C-alpha cells in the first residue's frame, strides 16, 4: 500500500500528533477520564480533578476496546462452537455449520470476543473486493473513534502490503480536503460524523460506488451519542448490492436492534464468550475494622503462603495509590493501574505484569475484564465491588475473581470486609451466586496455610 492518504495531514488534529503514520499509536496521548471522543471522533475535555468512584471509573467502551487491541499479540484460543443463524429458514444454506458452507460474501452480522480475528475477517473482505485500477472509494469502514480507526488502518496496511497500488484514506476530523475534491483512495476508514460529511455535504465520496460497507465495534458505536443515527444515514446512501458487514464484541439487545437497522437480510455468526465460572475458585472473607487492618491482613496473607502473582482491586484511585505505595514499602514488586493513565501506559503496565516483572497488580476496575495472566493465583478484593447506588455489582465481582482459576488451575479469592454494610454486600453476593464464602482468620498462620493447599 502507498500514498499520502496513509498519513493524516498536517492540519492540526486537536491534541493528536501531526502527520501521524498508520499504526503510530505510541505517540497518542489520550487520557480517558479527561478526554472523551464526540460523535465526530474529536475530543472534549472534562473535569478530572475530583476523586472517581468505582462506577465513574468503569472504562468507556472505546478505551477498553483500544486497550484490548494493544495488549493482544495473539488470537484468543476459543474452543466454543460457532453458531450460524440464517434469516431465511427456507434457504438451502439454513442448516450450515461452517464458514465454507456459507459461501460468503453475503450481508453479515458477526459477534465474538476481543482477539478472535474480527478485524482480519472484514479487512480480507475489503481487500478481496477492491479493484486497484479504479481510483475512487470502493470500501467504507466506520470506527467509533480516531484511535480505533488508526488501529484498523494499521491492520489494512499490514494485510495489504503486497498491494502497492492500493491506497487508504482517513475520514477523521481534522483531515481537511478542498471542497469539491474527489478522493482517489480505494478504501476509506473513519468516524461516522466525518464520513457522513464526506458522503453528503462535501461530496468527497460517491456512496453509490461503495461495494463493501463495514461497521466495526458496533457495541462501542452505540455507546457514543450521535453515532447510531449517523451510521444509519450513511447506510441508506449505499447501493442495494453493497455487501454490509457489522462486527461487535458483545451482543446486547441494543446492539441487535441497531444491527437490524443497518444490515438487511443478514447471516448471523456468533462465537459465545468463554463463560467465567466460580467452580475452580476458593472464596474467603476477612473481617477487619479499618483500612490499616485490611492492609495488615494482606501482609499476613503474603507472609504465610507463596503467591506467584496477585491482583488487588480497590474502590478508588486514591485507595489504589495508597495501597501500592504501602506494599512497595514492604518490599513487594508492585504495579499500579488506574483510569488516569493513558491507554498505552496501561498496556505497558499489563505487559510487564504478564512478563512477571511485577508480582502484584493493584488496580481499580480498569482491568477487571479480559486480562489473562496464567500465573495469577490470588485475587484480593480490598474493597468489594458496588454499583453507583451502593448495591452489590455481581457481574464485576465475577469478572474480578475470574482473573484467577483460569487455564484449568485452582484459584483463590479473598474479600476484605470492614463494616456492616460491606458484610451485607458480601452476603448478597453469596446469595446471588449460591456459593458459600468462608471466613478466614489472617492472624492464624495455620489456617492461612491450609487454604493454600
């Protein structure tokens, strides 16, 4: 692949670097709690000075998706069956069970977890439809944010490197073109607001010549105000014979309703997310009266059993920072992960933890999901997870302690309880999962040693 469109122009792109090549993500400086993308992929500053609660700390989907792309170097090994749903039960393909039998290309809605190859699938579809001799846009890909568009562009560049005449243009805010100009690049990737402007108001793209339309990260897309309507308006400009592909990591009802509006008469392929289970995890709680007592209980735990690597979850950044500092004073190799960090900084911290350079990862909810580290033998809830109303957040509890007991190994989860309220939260979590959580006396070394065996 070649051409000036492989670089974002030198016109200022907000606070992003100028003339950024595809894939040069190490230069991005996006702080999620301070900066949010708007419907055009631009950024808006918000107040980041106040202490974040756990609910406010929950990652916006775009940042979490970008983090997943940065930390995954290999495809996820998933043993679940592919579920293929044909819209027309009278179709001779209705009972197919494999991609080969589907005889693609057709309109497609696909759902599978991060790391299963969705991006490669739709990039292949675009590359196979492009006619390089035709110097106009033939494939159009929508991404929710500037950063995710760059990540997809990086994949297109890598997979299309033996296609020297193929060019890629970025329809992102700040990429200014002269009014009336026509784009000669065959593939256009961008955010919905800018792509809509390029197709309608500015007429840089003739939507009637588009052969393949891809809507990536649909679950992220609908979480951003304005993206749904803009995506639907773009889709309605396309020719009837345009192949339409929608991809999503999750498939809630809201995503399905959106998908049905954008992709007519689709085949549906679903790869179910690996179910997290509590069956291989031993759960305990420790009664304490203060934050300092919780820290002492944690030290007693470390003094009595061998812990390969541990993840410790806190309610706020302030607590996480304090705890990381105290553990460091005790001589532990500690990494700290929180929402105030840039996405690339988080990715670097996670990678160091994976490599075993730090043995303890102290974090808020930023990395409760999707981080698989084989050596994690203990998960500690320094603070129990609650939602914004103070009720138990059962899903977050499952994702947190699901970081241990993976890869067929036994895991250990320890919950710190320091009040009647947190004891009530723990009891409700027990009832929800119908799993007994045993009390652990961390002052009794013999008792601690028993749980390790």
